[in-house]
C-alpha cells in the first residue's frame, strides 16, 4: 500500500479533546454534548449498506436527517444551542469533504466560537486532498470510516466512487478508496489531529479484516476505534445484524491493537445534545427565538 508524506501543517494535540469529546471519552459522553450539522448533501462513495434518504414523521435511524441545512442555517442553530446549552462542546458537519458547504460552515463556526471543538466525520476519499483546508478551518479532531484494508475486501463493501469528476467502479474504485483512506489517515495523525476510526462490522464480509484495520490504525497512531454493527439495508438487506456478543468479541480481539469505543449510539446526522439524550434542534431554535423576542418586548 502506497503512503505519502503528511501535510506540512502541524496541529498541537490537546488532551482536552480526548477528555471532553463525547465520542473519544466514555467518561465525557454523559457530560458533554455535540451538534451534528448536516450541511453536505452529496456523497462521493456508494457503500453497499447505505441508503441516502431523509426521514419521515415515523422514522428515526442512525445517519439520517430530516433535511440538509445551509451554512447560514447551521450557524443559526449553533448560536441557539450554545446559548441555551453551554455543555455543547463538539461540533462537526457530516460527510463529506466533497462539499464546499462543509468548509464554509467550519470557518464560520471557528470565527464566532473559537473555543468549540470542530470534528469532521469522513469516508476519507478526499482526505489527502483537503486535510490542510480542514486544519485551516480549525478542525482538530477527525473520524474516518474504514471498512477494509485490501482492495479485494473493499470491492465487497463499496459499489463505486466519484473522484475529481470521474466515476470509478469495481476493483478500480476499491483500490482508490483504500489507498486514499489510509493515506489520509496517516497524514491526519502525522499532522497532530485526534483521530477515531469507524468500522462497520458486516458479518460474513469484512469480519476477517477488522483486526487488520485495528492493527494498521493502531500502528499509525490513531487514538480510538469504533466497531459499529451493520444495519441491514440497501444491497445488504436481509443479512443478519452482528449480535452484541459478536461485537463485544471483535472489540476484545482488537483492544490489544487500539483502544475501543464502547459507548457509541450510532447518532442521527442532525443529532444534538448528550449521547443517548438528544434534543430536538429545531425546538431549541424556536425556544431561543421566543426568548429573544420576549426580551425585546419587555
């Protein structure tokens, strides 16, 4: 696997992120909240387990959102939630680095709230290209979803990839994805970012490579790994979920190679508040507006 030199920008690693980021610290996840801002509408990779849809009134599942926000709307929500909930410490737009709205939002938040932790979750395809931009926007922590080490395994997990205006499929797409993911991960770690690796456990598909992912990530210096259960949908509809016992066994196997996250709640893309106790972001904005309008009246 070809790996390239890290970005020349160097971040100062902060133990505060490891202690207060609810995804990096089990002790912090019930004390500190987060805001997910779904400002990026497009994705450049088709995972075989992913359905990109918005929810309806009777649906709520991990990764879903009611709608995509503009950068202006995202800032409005950050102001409302921060004003009313001072414990919110982590803000991260969703995927991906293929949308300029992500960077517009990050820059705006960092200018107005420089004390907040900016955290981005990415599939890693554009990470080598845009890592320097992320760091200039104030990002100091990062989550990269990596589901394979070898192109052969990646071909079983991903259908296609779109990169620099060209669409790739099959083994060509798989090779591009794994090369860029591991290159970007290495660059981000070398640049000083706090880094988490997310891996979707797909029984009968990538379970044999998960320890290899853990080893490669741990050797490069990633801070923590989150092994998440497959949600059987899209091309993997009909497959069995990995049981809690299977997840625990795989985490125990990988724990010797890299610290494991055990408190993940597989959040919505528009989640807000403490893990497991999400607030309705739109209701928070409404409360904030009512408060402002009442204050002006009196």
